[in-house]
């Protein structure tokens, strides 16, 4: 094999140093990095490293917040950002499937779908072309970080605010090409079952690498954080964009009123409309965004939050007809006022560029909290943000919210609570300022995890396990689940050579 | 207070088709949106109304599809809207546009304060506001970066004049052209946005004007002739300087000094990398 076809570069303080970390702010260590430009280069680089006994960390856009892309105990980073082409479009029974390289980002994909120009590498059949031109298409999963790569989305199973309507992210991957230097290349398609003996302890929540009964192998791979193989090609299942989408951000003067309103919305069942997102923001989250606005010019278009706002609920509603939308909006308005909300404290949007402001706002919440941690780190570099990705049955929303705020106050910590209302999937971000506060925050997380598990929840729903949450992950796996994971890992990557430190 | 805000529909993206014969934009084919600067003008108009009472009328000139931007103005809180549309208005340059708008504003009964966005993203002239004031025979105040006060008698502003700030006040009626720095446009409320779908703008045609001479409007009434549309070529001559950091710095400094001595300009890129 000729190494010159792919270039391995040295990582040092002046070059590629930023590739040693991701959005988790975890700092890794590695001597070499390679940016393959296509599938062949990626495979060749992986085999070259394997033959020399070098362990590899595969990276996408490094937007993950659990540290899965951070090289730890690795000798080579395989960064896929230059493999970002759209390869082909295929039509089958009225559905469209788009083959892409894993480095393609969500924003690149959205731009291509919106413009109608895919610039695919392979010729597109007239049937596929006609179907593509005949409707507006989308990749339904909607993580707010649009610079995330599709490979990263697949690796972590990252979802977005619309998961409540569109379901798990893995559903939208129809095939994946997986490469393991020790085992070779697989073309895995939807419908290929994971044949390993399923574990008996079934959970309502997806646990990475744990195989359930008659589970699709693609669903096992999605969320496996690169531990089973290098993903070099993905087939996305596109869906038709809904006819109309409205986003409504409702501010409340009282947090309990906001939470009660949000919970009531989860019980809403209609045939003509779909709730494509329901999010909650506490006062600390709103204030953090206001603070970030002072320095982030991209947030300049977001108006100041209404005076007196102490919490907010964002919901996105989709409908095919104007009548259905009108009815749904009237009902929402009535519910809002019943809950004690004020119509004049709402923001509404229906055009893509207006909805983009809401996406920016939603994304600005964790970003502003990260910014706050970065400020603290200037004084105390060992400080980091401690966040949760806990979920539980939706009816636990109100007790959980009360518990989080009460415990944060009692521990004397600063923190913000925001996130998905369905599955009570609130993200608590704790912002310690001292070493003592870090300890107290970790204790809180452990105590909450115990209580979450006791109420039938799970400790990591959408952000991945990576390196930051693996202790917690392993603590809540049964012996049978651990054994099953070990067998799976051994089958795909017997030498433990791929993405060491993730999950296991 | 009677407040008008003049707004415009512009192409939504970077790409728009141009008629090779006339040099004019083919608006019917392009995806369209409200001119981004006009959001700031609408916000300024709504704030002036909140302070002084009265009503805000949004006025736009364009084909029938342009009424979409009036809906945006309704959503944000405009009380009335007028679409100025007639085949006779097609192909208007800045002069004819300003004249048409002045006729429309007169037909609507006149206004105390007229807001415009600083410029549009398609024409980019930043002249329509001042030209409109001229046609109406009232003062104009442009490049507004902050509105300090609006009273029934005057508007006081801070103007950003390329490195200089000017604090100025202008008696009403007048035309005020506002920039992006002026405010942060609001988001529509849910009820405001829903109600906007049911509001209909007034349609103004040439027959509604005091001046009904077709030759005064549209392409015929426009002194500007577009002879050619092209992207200017940019000559980029670069030179790589080599050596240690200190040596490169010394070479660069010597060249800059020489340029200044010879009275030449120093541009970005003159020194390649």
C-alpha cells in the first residue's frame, strides 16, 4: 500500500491542535492526523495504521458534547471532514435516498436540498430527478448544530427538537458502509438484523451497543460512536417537507405556569397537525442568551426577551392545510391564556428565515452556557461544564423540574435547565466556578441519575456517551448487557483498535 | 401621528436573472422577500407610533406578488398597507420610483413622518428615500444609526457618516432612512401574525394619482438607461516575500513606504500572502 495517497500530518502546538478537542471541551492527545479525501483513502489509512498497531479515533465535525471525537489513547486521528460530497440520489417506490460521504454537514445538506441542486458525483436517473423536483424534501432529524457532520449524527444518533414527531434518528439512515481493518467492509442495509443473541433486559430507551430482540443492525451501528468500524458512506432516507410550519415562542412571567402549559401540550392529540417540537427554557437559560447577545453578532437579529419573562416554551406545529393550522393556533392561544400566559409575550414565525431565528435562539442556550464556562476557565482552566442528557416518562416533567431547581439551589451552584418536554428530556447544565463546586456538581449528577433510573428513565438520550459519560453508562448496564457489548465489540473490532475510550 | 413606511420586495437569494435587453431584473422568476433594511424601517415606524399614537401605513410598489411584503408589515403591527401596482410603473429607476411613491403617499392623504430602509439589497443605491423627500418637497435625513426622539414636531437622530457621527434634528414632515444599527426588529406576536393573514392591502393604480400621465412613470419616466450589467474585473497581482519573519516584515514595510512616497494606494492583496 502506498501511504503517499493519503497524507499523515503531525499534530503539535502550532498545527492541528484544535483537532485534539471537541465541543465537550475535553482535551485529548495524539501525534498524527489524516484527512482522507474519499472512501479508498479512508480505508487505506485505516489499514496502514492497523498494520502498524496504531489505534485510531475517527472524527467528524467535532461538534459532539460527550467527547466521542476526542482522541484518547489513540495514535492517529482520521478526520472525515474532507469527505463531504453528495454521491448519488436514488428513487424507490416514491421514496428518495441520498448517498453521502460522512463529512457532509447538515448545513451543506440543507443548502443542497433547498437549492434543488445536489451536484451528485454519480448520474441521477430521470425518475429520481423528477421525484426530487416534484416536492420539497428534507432529512427529518434536526439537531440544532448545523455544522455537525452526517457521520457524527450517525455515530451518536443525535436527534433534534423534532424527535417527538419524527422518531429516532436511525430511522432516517437506510444503509451504511462500515469498514474495519481487521474484518473488512460491510454494506449494511435496513432490514439486516443483528444476529447476535439479544439481551433479555429490555429498556424503553435505546442503550448504545445493546442488542434487542429482532433489532436492525443499522440501529445498533447508529449510536455506536465509531467503536465498531469506520463509516465511509451513508444512505439517507429523505422525506417530504410538511406543507406549513409555524414556530411559537411563548414567554411566561412564572416558571410553574410555563411548565404546566408545556406539559398540557404533550397531551394534545390532533389528526390534522403534528407537534414537531416542544421545548422548555428556564430563567437562567434566557438570561444566558441575553448575555451572549452582547458579544455574538449572529444573535443580533433576535429581539430582547420580553420584560418580566422568567421562562419560555417553544413549540413547532406542522399542518398540510391553512384551516388545520388556523384551528391549531387558535387552540394554542386559548391554552396559553388559560395557563396564565400573555399573548403579547409570544413570538411567532412561519417563514424559513424567521424560523431560523428560533433555531438560533435554541442553539444559543447551550452555546451561551459554554461561553460562560469559557470565561471561568480563563481564571481556572480545570473547570468544565457538567451537563445532563437524562430522560424519563413525560409525566415526570414537573417533579423533575422542581427537583433540579431545588437541588441546584441547595448545592449553591449555578445552572440552567432547558430542553425537550417530551420524555422529560431536560438538559441541566451546571456551571461550577471552583474545584469544590465541580465535586458538588458531580455528586448531584450521580444522585439525579439514581433517581432518574428509579423512575424508569435513562441517563443519556441524545448526546452520546463518548468519554465523559461512560462511567455513568456502565454503572447502569446489567452484567448480561455488558457481556453482549463485549461480544459485539470483539466481533467487529477484535483488537480494540477503533475509537478507544468511547462507551467502553 | 400619520406614519408611512416605504418597503420593497427584493430577490431572496444571491442569484437573480437579468433581462439582457433592458438590463432590468426579472422579478417574476426570483424567489422574493422583504428588503432586509426595511425591517428596521418598520420597527422605527412602530416605535414612533407607540410613542406618539396614530397609525402606520406600509406602502410598497411592485407587481401583485409584492403584496407578500405588506403581509410581513401587517404581522409586525402595521395598521394599513397599500400596494402601488400598475403595468405603467414597470421598469422604474430611482427617479421614477420616488416620483411614483410620492404620488401614492399624496393619494393616501399625506404623512407626518415617512420611514425607509437605508437602501435595498437589489438596487443598492440608497437614493430612493432622499429622492422621495425631494419629490414631496420635504426634508430628508439619511444614514440614521440611532433615533433619539420622535415628537409630533421633529425627529432627532444620530447619523453615521463614514467615520463621523452627526447628531441632527429635522422638523416634520420628513423622510427618514434608517440603517441596521438603528434598532432590533421585533418578532410578530402569535395573534398579530394570525390576524395579518386576514388583512387586505389597498391597491393604488395610476388612476388613483393626481398625476395620471403614463409618460411620467415606469421605464418611460426613468432617465436612467442601463447599457450593460457586468461584474467588474479585479486585477490581483500578488508577490510572495520570502525570508525570516523579521526580513519579510522589513521588505513589506519598505514597499509600503515606497508606495506612500509615490502617492499610490496600498490595497489588501498587494503583497499576495
